[in-house]
């Protein structure tokens, strides 16, 4: 059986499973649509939360980013996992006890203000839409390669699948669908990691193989990888090139952003009891760790295989450059997608892959006729291409395709649902048409999901950056806008609606402006995206931490200069912090 046919079968079976679950668990009330009727078991919710969390950025792009960044990529591991500790300790149980459907509803009721609720809706839409762009991009990349369709058709297919189980099932359907998707994606991620770790190091556990010696006796994996990449003029894999201040701020952003992501927070509204919210967070962290602890090994092994297949032998010498006609099969396959490309600048027929920005290395490379880097590899393909590069069986390659799609679709569905709930429940139901029936509200939710899917797919066709970096921007927006107002709403009885609104707007506007200046998501960037132009040396990925600080300062200051909250609101906050 050919790889193409096998991929169609594996991916098709997974789709049938997802859609079948959506039909079997169809939401029949707004409670089931928004929070799954608040009847989800903590273990099930933990697994669904892990799937919701481990998006295309985690499955497809994170290991690719670590593979190219090396030590600097570890910031994503620290920030994304550490954020769950913050969420479990400071937010989840209190929000569950408050007992609302959405994050904007909590903000509106806690501060007694429809204005605060509306501003929270705006923040939520900006955060979630930025995040979902990356998921749609991941869907397009997977379909483009494994189903041999153009990117646009891959996106359309993924959009249709998400529409079926998000519109029909709501949160109830999505929860059980995400459990199935977690099983698919974690199996798809770990199986090739085990194969490749054993193939190169003799260890079946990738986390152990990461620090082991290579089977050929040439030395430890990381030592050899350092040698290989420095021979190409790149920074040592185990050395960081990022400034410490930027590493610190990116880590803070990812932690606070995790705790402030609406589609993650809403998962803790679906359990029966307050205690279950904490238990769910613990299980989610456990399930997430299965992938995140394997990611550094996957990245290092992929970088080693990638470099060795393109630059065999003595790297950086004339004999170490691969003849283009001898390029491996995986290279030819991915060339068709446009995500791997070769530009023979000196017409010598050899693939010369050096660090194009290393001035001190250019003279050395020029000795071999180099006239600029001739190879372009999209880092988002690393995990998907890894089994092919390593020569693993076709069924493993097909499994990875299914896992990549599951990761992207599971998070996309959760994001689209919170966008839908914010518009239908927090705007239409609570602001514009308070007497709307439950049936009409449910219809409005489904229409909103449909519109959001179309918009996300359109932007996902031509995103502004790599998947994991787009997602990092969403975390910065969440950290700078929603996290401070939620935290202060739980632990500060003095916080009022004026402070909440001023803080959210300050954090959101500052962070969005900074990102647009350097990344130009909806326009051309106005400033070069280099450290000498950054504020205090903080990159756009880390600026959300500054936005969060500004949010805290403005919110606390304004609340002190304006009237105190009513006694009713103060009592509400006090009760929220008291155990049942």
C-alpha cells in the first residue's frame, strides 16, 4: 500500500471518529454548548485541556523552533508549562467557584460593568483570533504535504471538519472530541520519537536519548550537534544567543499568557466542583508533559538527521556539500510544497547551506564558491518531515499526519467556541438583546462560529510568521490584557470597573502597537526587528510582560483615584476566595 493511500485511510478514520463523537454528544442547551453542562470528569477534562493546549504550535512548530534555535528555544518549554502552575494555583478554582460561562462574563459581573465586559470581549477576540491563525496555518501545512492538495484546499477541508464538530457539538462535543484528539496526537508524537531515538542512540526513551551517545561511537549527540552546526557557521546548539532580559520577559509572557488564555480558562468551567478545577489542571500538566519533555529530544534528533542528509561527511568543505541531483527522497517530496527550496546561486550543482548572517564565516565559505545561502527550510515542517528524513515506515509517517491535524483542529475548535460565546453570550445576550431566547442564542452562537472559521481560514492562508511565533504573540496579548484584570478581580476587593477598563485598554493597545511596529501583521513593519531597536532589548514575543506591568500599574492607580466598589461587589469577591 502506498504512503498516499495509507495517509488517506489513517486521516480519514480519525475524521470519522471526530465527527461521530460530535454527533453523539450534540449540545442541546446553552449550558452544554458553552460549558458542557458542567459535568465533565476531571481526568477527561485534563486530557481535553491538554489537547486544547497542545496546538499546532506545540505539535508542529515548537520542536522545529527548538531545532533551529537550540538552547534559545527552551524558553517556550519553560513558559508554556510553568503557566499551568500559575493557572492551577491562582485562577482556575476561583473562576470555577464564581460559576459563569465565559471570561468576559466573569469580568462584567465581578466589576459590575457592561463596559468592562465589552472591553474584555474585544481583548478575547483579538487574542483568540491571533491564536487561531496559527492553527489554520498548521492545518494547511499538514494537508499540503500528506494529502497532495494545495494549501487553500487543505485549509478549506480543515475548516469544514472543525465546523461540523464545533457547530454541532459545542463545548460538550468538543470536549470528548479533544479526548480522542489527544490520544491521536500524543501517540503520533511519541512513536516516531521512540523510533528515531533508538535508531541514533540505542535508547527507547527519547528523553534519555537526548543526553546519550550516538550509536556510531562518534560521541554524545549534543556534542556532535554542536560541532556540526558550528562547522556551518551557526551558533552552538547548546549555547544561547538571546539576551537574558529577552529570555526572562518571553518566559514571563508565556506563563502569564497561559493563565490568561480564554479558551484554556473556560475548560475549568466545565467540571462539577471547585476541587475538580485544581485536579483538572494537575492532570492537564501531566498529559502535556508527555509531549513537552520529549520535544527537546525530537528537536535535536531532527536537526542532526536534517543536517547529515544535506551536508554529509565533513561539513563546510567542498566534499561535504551534497550534489543537488543526489538529494534524498524526503527533500524532493517537500520541495513540491514550496516549504523546502534550493537556489543554486553559483551554478555548481551543490547544496551549500551556511549561516548567511555570520560575517566572520563568510570568507571561509567563500573559499568553496559560496555566494549566499542556497537552502531555505521552513521550520514548521521539522516534526512532520522527521519520520521521512529518518526513513521510518510509512505507517509512522501517516500517523504523524493524523497527529498534526488533530493538534491543530483541537485547539482551533476551542478558540472558535470562545469567540462564539463572547459574541453571542456576552454581547448579543447581555448587551444588545437581553430578552433573546435560549434557542435563538444557540443559533447565534453557531452562526458566529461559522463566520469566525471563514475569517480564520482566510488569514491562515497567508499568515505573518511561523506558527509558534504567531501563537507567542497571542500569549503576549493575553498576558497584557486579561490576566491582570482577572487576577486583581479575584484578590483585590479595591479594584473597580474604572481601573479594570483602563488597565485592559492600556495593556492591549501598548502590546498590539509594539507588535505591529516590528512584525507588521496587517501592514509593513515600521522598524527593523532587531535588538538595537527593541525597547530595553525586549523582542515582540516578550513585550506582553511589559504590557502586563503597565496594565497592573494603570489598573491599581485608577482604582485608587476613583470610587470604591459597592459593598455587594466586595462581598462577592470575599465569598469567591472562601472554600466551600
